[in-house]
């Protein structure tokens, strides 16, 4: 390693107390930022659970739909019209709504109900028990075994209950990629049973799920659907729309932004202060180096190296700590809504770089002001 | 080596303005040759440290000129001046300024690191210098584990490791007991002083005068007398 860098490294790391304090500051800040943004990403991810679980590449909906949960019914002709658009391989209806389940102890539990197209069962979940065909059996429902499963008293195949005053019987247990955000257990049934059992306004198609012949057909499909007065979104667009709804319409985004900023400021003040104190305590050393004949640029290099080394180590520790915690939390709570994503990693990284830059800026300024004569005079 | 090691003319240095103005160095002329070990003595506050700093490229004078090996040092830019100090001058600071978080060998190697030398190579060279000052077996200890005299020798090793032509020592014996101080200066006189080196020592300590080739007396910013050691010693 280049001599002065290792020198800078030793001056930093051999000062164990200061270095530890610095690392704790940065690690803590990174951890907070990572954790908050990861929680948020997790929440956003769960907000689009149905979109991911059903998995259709294109979703047709009323243009005023803001999020998957607030679907607006569309008349049946929309389904036929979409089916006749060139480039559409097939299109099926999806029902998405909420029903009240009366439990055996007499209490009620809300559940979200997805009604799959009767002929194709498009968007069906993966079953861990039972057969998918049994969904056609009288009163057949499939229950999703996710974190909310217990709210329905952990039903098994054959369990019966009342759903909106209709008899319902569990014919299968499914698992899904992402569980929902809203604390409701999920039931699957057929489209027709869903609209039979659940009271609805005039129009009952929540979404039309479209499979295009090829992805190059999607722009044309979107135009044709728009001409019908409806809106077609790709899966990713719909996920982003759901996320945007949470970020911009619910206030969650602002809160997350504020909390991220607070952890940034806390991290900056702890680490910045500690680093500056470190520089101040070593002023005499930097002064001696200057007197001996260190160029200013070399001093700047040393300080930048110290700041970035601390920042990067702290970043690594912070990310590690956050990952560990999320992992442990997920062991205990499968649906734990936190997700470490590249945006979180990037945001915290940028914040850490800014912290290092600001801290070293003040350190550098102070060190460049040292008069070697003052050191020489003692 | 031809020519003077250091040649200064009309040096002036003052601090502050108006009422508070202190004339630390007044119109000093000085010439130091290679092979010389020159002492600057004088009462506290007479400007010795200031003069030393001006001569060694640490403190810019308000008047006059300093030539070191023919180079007008106060005409150099900041980087050139830093390089000049690094390559031409070895400094032994009054309170050593050893780095407590580095071990002895690392302390000595600092000027080599600054010269962009590789770490291991620098440590090797530093260890050889520690051997010269008799502290090889202390190479891995931090400075706090060393006695005052040993620390002083580490400081000397650090000043000399880059093989500078000029060694500057400000009060080298101030924090040492008499015998140790004497031994250190004896060591410098016997081992560091060479025909191609120039050593300038600022001191109050008359017990080490015997190693001086010349003693310059400073008073109130002026160099007043130039004497040889014998006459000063007689004065007592
Ligand atoms: N940075 C400064 N600002 C103001 N005055 C200064 C400064 N540095 C030195 N002086 C003044 O200049 C004069 C000479 O100081 P200097 O340190 O050179 O004396 P000295 O001979 O080395 O003294 P000592 O033997 O005590 O070390 C003193 O009066 C001192 O107060
Ligand atoms: Mg002095």
C-alpha cells in the first residue's frame, strides 16, 4: 500500500476509542436509513401482492383506479372488446373484493376474495393441499396460508364457514409469493361464485387480465383499450402505480422521507462531530507532518482516505446489521414487510458518501489552516 | 561540498501590528557552512526559534532572503517549499512530536512515507536508522514506552532517515537530564555531523557547548556576537 495511505489508516484505526465511536455513528445511521427504506420497500412490495401473485402481464381497469385494492367494476362488454383486440392472445375477468366470514366462535372476520375466470382459472395459486379442480365443487373456496391464515382459525380441507351468509367450504390450501399488506386473509374462488356470494354494484369485472401474443403487441393493446375509455397497464406499471399511491396519496412517502432525513442528520451529526474531534485531536500530528514537508494535497488525501474508510466500513456494518435484523424478523414473522433493495442500498450509500464528504471538508479546512511554525514552537 | 549550506541576508520577522508589534528577528545576516555544527544561544524570547523557522522554510520572513544550497527558498511555491523541507532539512522538534499511535520504526519512517516510498521498504530503512541510534530492539514499541533520551534519539533518527543535508534542532536537551543531553549531542557530533552536512542547534544548555564549531549569540532579535566555543565557555 502507498505509504501515506497506510499511515493515515494507522493513525485512524490505532485510535481505537475514536475509531469505534466513528464506526458506531456511521453504522447506526446507515442501519436506520436502510431499515426505514427497507420497511418502506417491503410495504410497497406487499401493496402489490395481488398483482404479483396473479401475475398477468397486462391489466385492464377503469382509468380512475389508484391502487389494486380500490378496483372499480367494469361492464361485461369491456371483456369482449378486449378479447377482440388484435395482439390479445386471451383475456379473462378477475374479481377482487372483500367478504365477511363468520367464524365458529360467532365473530366476523373480513377476508379478501379473488374470483378467478371459471374456464381458465387464470392466475390460480400454487396449492399445498387439495386439487385446483375442486374449486368448482359446491361452495368451494381455496384459502391462502399466509401470515393472516390464522385469522380464519387455520382452516383445513373440509372446514366450512359462512361467507356473507352463504355456506363456504375449504377445498384447498395455497401458498403465494407475497402476502397482502392489509392484514386480511385471502380466499380464492371462481369468478361466478364470487359475484354470486358478494353483493355488488351493477358492474362486476374488477380487472381484465390480458395475455398479449407478444410483448411487442402491448403498446397497440394499450392504445385500443384507451380508445374504449379504459386503461391497460403492464404488470410493472401497475406495481409502480400501487407504490406511487402509497408514496404520494397516503402520506407514507412523506413520513419515510422525513425519517430517512432524520437518520441522515443524526448520522451526520454523530459521525461528523466525532470525525472532526478526531481531526482536532490529531492537529498536532498533521502539523508535524506539514512541518516535516507534507504537501497540502497529501494531507487532503490522508483525511479523505480516513473519512471514506470509516464511511465504507460503517456502511458495510450498517447494511449487515439491517440484513441480519430483517432476516431474524422474517424467521419469526413470515410476512414481515421489509425488503432490502438496491434503491435502499443506493440511498444509504449516497447519504454515507455525503456524510464522509461533509466531515472531511471541515477536517481538511482545519488541517490546511495549521501553521507549522506553531507546531515547531511547541 | 562547495558554497554555503545556508546563507541569510537582512532577515526580519515580526509579529502583530502597531503597539503589539514584536520584532522577533531583526536584520540578521548569517552564513553556515557544510561540516559545521552551529549553536544559536540567547535568552528566552530573543527570537531563536523564529530565526530557525525562517531559515528552514517553516516561517516566511517579512524581510531578507534565505538561500539554502544556492536556492532562494522563500521564492518557492507552497509545494516546492514542502518538498524542500522534506528533502533538505531534518527537524528535531523541541518536544519531539512523535506519533503516539505509531510504533518507533513507523515514527522514524514518516519522512519516507511522505516521499511515496513503499511501506515495508520504509520500515526496513527506518529500522536501520534505529540501529544507528542504538534503538533497534525498540522498533516495535510505541514512543510512550521509551525514556526521554530514547525518544530524543527516535526523533533524531526520524530527522536523519531521509538523509537531509541540514539538521535543525531546537532545544534538543531541554527535557533531558544533563548526562543524557550531553550523550545525545555527543552522539550527533560523532555520528551525524559530516563534511557534507550542516547542523544548527538552538540551546540554553552550556554543558553541550563543547560540540559546537561556532556559537552565535542572539539577543532581542539580533545576532550579536559570533564566538567560538572556547571564549563563550570562558565567560561561563
Ligand atoms: N506567533 C507569534 N505571534 C506573536 N508573537 C510571537 C509569535 N511567535 C513568537 N513571537 C514572539 O517573538 C519573540 C521571539 O520568540 P521565539 O519563540 O523565537 O523566542 P526564543 O528565543 O525561541 O525563546 P525560547 O528560548 O523561550 O524558546 C517572542 O517575543 C515571542 O513572544
Ligand atoms: Mg524557542
